[in-house]
């Protein structure tokens, strides 16, 4: 529908081509963020392990946290690229269904990462608020 509206104008095909380039650039950005931050996190973990060998457990927790946050950010950016591509370029029932499935899978992955990072479901409190109210902090 959106594609038909755009192509009805004289420069519509060029505009759609730019939208495709934008979606591709967003996907490349997501991949670059994931790769760069994963390597950066691993390098920081290795350096911290050399400097503070007795704190491996804490450093591992930080590594796990950083990797999870990196993947969450990458997934969010990839979802944005998929939405742009589907809405602007391929607005068929099949492409919308595929987008819905991709968003569902990525949402599940995001929730799994949040549970792994924080140790509880997103709708549950972390226990920090309860300890603060009891005065234990």
C-alpha cells in the first residue's frame, strides 16, 4: 500500500531505493555495534583478569552483563530495520506475518537476555527496592 502510494509519484522508485539503503545501513549499524562491543567487552574482561586475578567472578558478571546489553541493543536496532523494510517496501500480508514472527522471536530473545542479566522477569522487582524499604542498604 505504502509502496504503491510512493511509486505513483515520479521520483517514487528513487525514494524506495533510498529507503532500502537506509534499512540496510541500520542493519549494518546493528551488526557493527554487536561486533565492536562484544570484542571490546572481551578485551576489557581479559585486561581486568590480568590486573585483578582474584576478582574473576565479578569480572565474569560484568562481561555477561555487557554482552547481554550489547545483544539487546543490536536486536532492537535490527527490529527497527525490519519494520522500515516491511512497512515501506514490502507491505504484503506475507511480509507482515514474517515481520510479526521476527518481532516475536526477537522479543523472546530480549526477555531471555533480560532474565539472564538481571536474574528475574522484567515485570518482577529485583528485590533491591524491597531491601531498600526494609533499611538493609
